[in-house]
C-alpha cells in the first residue's frame, strides 16, 4: 500500500492516535519487513475505539501476531 494512503488512514478521530500512528509510519514503516507492513495496514482498518484500547490503553490485541507491532507503535 502506498505510504501516502497509509498516512491518510493514520488520521483518526483522536489526536493521540494520529500522533503515535504517524510516528510509527515516519520512524519504522520503511525499515519494516512486508509482514509488519501488512499488519500495520490491517491494523489501520480497525475502528478508533479498538485502536485506543490496544495502542493507548495497552489492552492485548486478540491476535498475538499484532503484539510486537503494537509494542513498537507504543514505543515500548
């Protein structure tokens, strides 16, 4: 997926989510392997309340494959 399209999808209804998602896109996306890039694109399809739980509140994503990506996004 084109990075410009991903950047647009990073713009959410919450400023906090915008910040952490765009920070990941700017700092880590280009160096990520295809699997991680695909997970990021899939993660962006989630609704804001889900993203808030997983990224901002630290609730475990139901799919363990997302955990390393979410930890990287959170800066852990």
